[in-house]
C-alpha cells in the first residue's frame, strides 16, 4: 500500500477496540492517517483476552484452500481480504511485534507464552507507536450527509471524521462489550442486517441422557448431525466432544452448531459413533469376544473393557436390555441393538445455549451491501466494516480471528487511502 504523504492527514475513526478494531487502527495509522480508536470498555481487547481459554488461537497455519473450506458461508466475499492479509501475514505480523508463536494440533497457532494478554498488549503497543489516539467512550451514532460519512456522535457531541470503520463485534459474550451496537449503526444508515444467531455454541438436548453422563469427555469419536425434515446429514466430523448437564459441548459440537440453521426444536438429531475405528462387523466380533470373556456376568458388568465406566449404566438403560440379564443369555437381536447404539448413539437437539455463550455470531451486516475489495459500504461513502459485525463466520481453530484480521487490514488501509483521496471535498 502507498503511504499518505500529504501534510494534512485524513481523519479516521475506528469504532470498537477488539481484534478487528485494533488491527484496522494500526494499518490505517501505518499509512499516515490520523486515527482515533473508540472503545467503550476500560480495557482494549476484552474478548480477545479470553479467547482460546485465555491462550488466544490467533490464526490457523493453513493454505488458502483450507481457510476457505473452513468458512461456513459467504467464503467468496473474503477472497480480496485474504489476498491482502493471509494467515501467513498474521503470523509474520505478530512475530514482528515480539510475540513468538507456535503451531499445535489442527494447525492452531498460539503465542508461545500461552497468554492471550501478550497478543492484546502487542496490538496496543503498536497502536501507541503508530500514533493511534485511544478514546474510552461510547459512540452513540454515526453521522452521514449526502450519502457520505462525516463523523460520529459521542456523549451528545459530534466529532468529524473523513471515514469510519465499524468493528464492534457481534452479539456473543455481551459482557465483553459485544452488544450489537454495530448492527444499530448499520441499520440507521440503511443497511440490512441478517438476524444474528449463536454459532460455535453448545447444544441443548431434548431429554436427559447427556445429564446422566455429564462431565464425560470423549476423544476420537465421530459426530454426524441429521436434519429430520430433509433426511440429510448437515454435519459430520471426527474429534472430541463433552457431555454436559444441558446437552453436548466440545470442539466437534461447536463446529456442528454452525450448520444447524434454521434451529427448530427436535429438527436435528446428533449421532455419536463411539467406536469409529471399528466397522460394524469388527465391533460385533469384539462384543462377542467380551461376552464370552464375561459370559457369567450380568450385562451391566460386562462392558468394562469397551466403554468408560461413567457411560456404561446410561447406555445399558438406553439399550433396553435388562441390566441383570446374564451375558450368555443375550440374544442376537439384542446384541444388534447394542451394536447400533455404539455406532450411532442418538441425541435429539432441542436448541442451542444462549447467544451470550456463543463463541461467535452468525449473521450481521449483509455482505451484498459491502464491497469485498475494500470493505466499504455500497450505501454510504466512507463507511467501512470489519470483523464479526459482518455476516461471516467459520469453524473453530483460529479461522474466525483470521477473518477479523483480514477484513480489518483491508478496511483500515482502504479507509485511509480513500479518505486521503477525498480530502478537500465539500462536507
């Protein structure tokens, strides 16, 4: 990008001091713009500090194709943003800011220190180094005249700016400041907002099976989710899940939740393959072997080699086989039913946990009204959007933060350069 060389720098406002806002402010300031960053919380990067359980999965060490495969919708919109600032660029950026990184399972990238605070503080230091003015105050509205942004309104006063970047986040984790302000700003200026719904969120069960095994974490299982209305599988993957008192959680479940739209009570059924490494024939042979080994035991005491202890009693109850029945008396049909449960344990989904427990928000500012090449509004000149406020989301693994960083860099730089070109126009 060409740096601004005029003596009078364009004035840019960035609304929101999270991942996208900090990144947009830095890159606009690096081009020579006079940037003011507005954050209503006392601390910058509040949500960023708690991501990845406080470790901050900054991106995914992946190729372009893998990145787009992990964006759950509207991936084409991100072609230009990724082209400007890819995962490789994100890694280089933080290394240059003095935050050493490491790559873990699933190509997830974390700071070597395992401290999200190190990521936030590096961004804040760079903001200060580049001259970004940080204002801890609430933006109450955006001001536009003749189809062009002219400033922001804070605490009853109007401050003039040549461009505004809205990076206020979605509606998840409202205690961190993500309370949907950006949606309000966008609607007030004529934008369409796709209704926000929770994504990457735990699922609530219709029933009580999960509660009976709450706290049990299973690795190396396969999860598939079927839409009972269409009869089609909407999600299938392999990994880790957790049983909770309300239903299902864990990485597999969070990813699955991104596909359960529209969410309707009882519409989706999750099927858990407890033994994905064994096909049905091999698993049946394993059952026969265990039953022969424990032929004189009660059924409830014959599954200790096959299943975690906590799962045995609830699964026995679910099977319909008398727990006190001797293993040598179990029929072929009963064994077939047990085999079906082991390969496809059904959990009917009642709904999701509340949106304030979701990692991200699905929905947001309609992408049809935003230029993918600049992140500028197609309705209001000088208005830009970045991060979760847009109708973009992806799976877990660092992909959502990469979306925030890519769109923010493009928005910040585009705002600075376009505002510089427009200086001198009559307000």
